[in-house]
């Protein structure tokens, strides 16, 4: 009985510790799929090196686009979609 209870607690603890990492990895994958069509090779390399969350990377691409193209530029909307 105590062995089963210990195993259940260990599994629950493993799930509790692993869930945030799995969730972040899946979210990063989703954002990378949305950004894949709009990123060039330089952006892809920067994304692989990015340590923060994927949404902040997409937001930085959007802000960079707005700085170079102007606020509200239609060409920047693809980055806004990826960051949502």
C-alpha cells in the first residue's frame, strides 16, 4: 500500500515539475510554426539562440518591423499575428 502511494506521489510530483517545461516547449513550437513563413535565416538563428519566451521574440520582431516600416504598416501585421 505504501509503495503504491509513494509511486503515485512521485508521478504527481514529476507531472507538477514537468508541466511548465512541456507547456513552454509546446508554446514555443506553436509560435515558431506561425513565424516560420515570415522569418529569414538570420531571424531563425536568432530564435534558436533566444532564451526568453517565444511570444517576446515575436513581439520584438513586430517592434523592429514597426521601427523600420512605420507604425501601423500592413507588412508588420504578420508579426502581430504570430505574437498572439
